[in-house]
């Protein structure tokens, strides 16, 4: 906005004609017309009168009119002070956003660095399986007979049926290797646990969660830098 337009808007807000406003400011109506059309700019003395009559806030003025207009008004003491104060305020804000951006950048970099540190260790897991409870006189593979298919009149049919009824499968998973198999005494006999499966498991990295705040801090730093450069 031009200074003349700003001045005319202030006058019109108060409902004054040019002659009325000129009389209140103790200046010629023709001079006020030149000020409003941008053909002239006020001196310190005239500007002080306009500030008093129109209730002009120099801080608001410095924010409302264009930079080119402020250059033309820079010789006015009050305008120059308001411009310098505004520049100082913007500089403080810019520095504040830059410092915040640097802080977020360092926090984000540190968090991402932590997320890349792998503190997990590979662990062996062994699964042992027992098909059921064995009598003390039975061999470890006594339950293997249940997989046999024989006719109903076969001599071993009843033995197979009886062993199938005793099936009570139990799996035990441990990180301790106990050989290809081991016995464990239980009520009514003992169980033979045979190695059924082995896996090498890599647990999740406990520091991987730092990746999320790290990315958030980096995005925050970009936002701070963007705001600081927009306000420069």
C-alpha cells in the first residue's frame, strides 16, 4: 500500500472531507491532496500533526505500506524509528526460528543415529516335541507306531489303536540346546522330548523406535528454517 492511500483510508475512516482533515492538521487542502495522491511526502513537522490528528500508529504504518514507500518516508524520525524497531523484531524472530531449527536438526540427527545402533543379539531357539507319556519299559520312539496303517485283522492293530489313544502331544521351546532329545519324568511315567525345530532368531532392535522422533525432529527443523527464511 502507498502512503497516500494509507492516509486517505485513515481520513475516510473518520468520515472527514479533505478540507476538514486539512484544517484539523493545520495544512493546506491542496497539500493534503498531494500527500494522498503520492505527489508529495510530509516533513517531520507535518507528519507529527498527521499522527496526532489521524491517530496514526507508526508501527502499524511500517507494516501496512510498501518497502518502497518506507524508503521515501525514512527521513521522518518517527518512521525511521518504527522501521528499525520492526527490523530488529523480525531479526530476533528469524534468529529464534533458526536456533530452533538447529536444535531440532541436532536432536533429529542424534535420534536417527541411535536408531541405527543395533544392540540386539541373535538367539538360538530349539523346539522339542513329546508325543505322549511313556512307560519306563518303552523306547523313546514307541509312539512312532501310530503312523502305521494296517488292516483291522492285523496282529498289531490293537497295539496301534491303544498308542493312538495315549497321544498327548507337548511342545517345549527353549534357548538351551539339550541334544537331539532328552527325558523328563512326569506323573505316570516319563516323556521323551525330541528336537523338532531349530531357528536362529534376531530380536527387534530396542533402539529402532528412535527413528520416529528423529524424523519428526528433522521435519520440525525444516519447518523452522522455512519460517525463518520467509520472515527475513
